[in-house]
C-alpha cells in the first residue's frame, strides 16, 4: 500500500478500509513519528497492518506481514498483526476449572483452544473511541466481549491504545475489566522481518535475536506445555546472548522437530513487572534495523514462522513462506488456567487487567 499524501501532512490520519460482509465499516488509522516511521492500525482485529521504519541509510521499508485489503483479512485467518484474545496462545482440551466450575471453550486447534477460539478478538471489528496527536499520536480502540462468548465467562470490556513516542517507539497498552471472574491474556501477533517485507530481501534466519530468559516451556506436538520450565542452558533455546535465528534451527532437538522450529514460550526473568523492561532484541545486520521489545508480561512466545506455507499472498504481491517473518508475542504463559504453578491469568470484578508493551525501533 503506497503512502498517501495526506499521511505526510498529518501525524494522525483516519481513513476508510472497506466494508465487512455484514455491511459494517472498517477503518484504518495511520500514526506518524520521526524519520518516516509510521504505524497503520485497522479497526478490524485491532490489527497492525503496516509498520514503516528507516534503515541505516534512511531508506523506509514496511517490516511486518499483512494484506493489502480488508477482504484478504476476512477470507483467511492468519492473525497477521492482530490483537489476540480473550486468551492468547493455547488452552489444553478447550477447558479449565474456575471456582469449582468446569468452563468449556470453543476448540479450534484439534482438541485445544487457540488464540481465543473460533471467532477470537482478531475477528472482531473494534470501535474507534479516541484519536489525537497530543501528547503523542495515538488511537484507542475498544471491544465488549459478552458473557459466554467462545465459552469465556464474564462480560469483558477491553481497550487498546496504540501511540508513538520518542520518534520511533510504538507503545501498545491493553486494559480490560469484567463483571464476573474470568481469564484474560491479550497480545499483539505481528510478524516481523526487519529487512522489509516488500522487496523479497530474504527471511529471518539471519536476523540476530536475544531474549532475556533463562528458561522456556517445552511443549507437546500440539503446542501444549508439558510442565515446569526447562533451563535454556546448553540447548538451541539459549538466546541470552544474541545470535542468528537459524544457526541452531536444524540441530537435533525434539522440541524443534515437533514444531518445525521455534514456537515456544520463553519465561522472562523476574516474571510480570510493574513497568516494561527489555525482553527481546532483534537486529537485521544488512539493513541495520533494530527492534527492542519491552514488556511488563511474564513471557514471550517466540514463533519463527514455521507454518507459513505459501497459501497467502500478502502485501506487495509477496507470498508468505516458512521463516519469512517471526513473532515475539508478550503474554501470560500458555495453558496457565490449567497450571496453578504458572503465573496466574485470572481477572476478577473490580480488578483492571493491564498490559503494556513497547516496540522500540532504531537503525544501527
């Protein structure tokens, strides 16, 4: 999608982005920072459709996967840039116990529930509730999830504010309140390739990645955590010091084999924190683009794009193939509602769910 003349004149631009099958209007909002940095947010799925960032020479490129039009997002569910909820990642057997009651959810990943169920938050057209340029370019979207939606208890009021600060810092703040005890785990599911997604500059296997985690969660072939965290020391999951994503991807390792690469929760040092701290750093040496991810969440799901299978044609006519992009999803641990030994993901009436993550872009 080419940049509009209007987007070069204003820090915030609001435009139509087509009609949904039920006739509802979708919109897209562009937020502008410095040096050509832009983020485009759709009301459908509260999704990031594009992020434009400069390289070391000032050349601008789009660094996340997406589709050119609304019809593409509606036709094929791939979570591209989307807000995930009511519970990101997987819940085993589509069920959990809450205060002595067995809660059954919609199963959409075999016997398990993935990313909220059959019609998660990524399939909803969020309401644009606020927009402005002060104190920084921002947009706020909201959605009300009714009691029993996809099986989740409680009427949940969720909101997200995307804002740009510091020139090339994209802040994403989630909040939610409920009228009945429930579980909540919201995240953003952007697929990053810092080389740029429009020019076919290669996949992400040569990107250098560091994750501030001493342990990770081994999973079953279905992606369900097997139990307690396992130390990363001496394994292909050791990203405590930065190295190429692909350097150990072909190692003889059962966890890599069953998921065709990385698709695991990394347990961040210190667990959940009161303020975002540096959790991961991604760098593309060729362009010099750097992404630092700061979050207050206890975990990050690192997904190396293993199941991008060429079935989707994305923006710029590019086909999405294996390892073309990767995800770094800040969140609670997968299957936490069934694991009392994991950090809790419960929300009760009178409490406020808060999650802030900061995507800090620069050029080395």
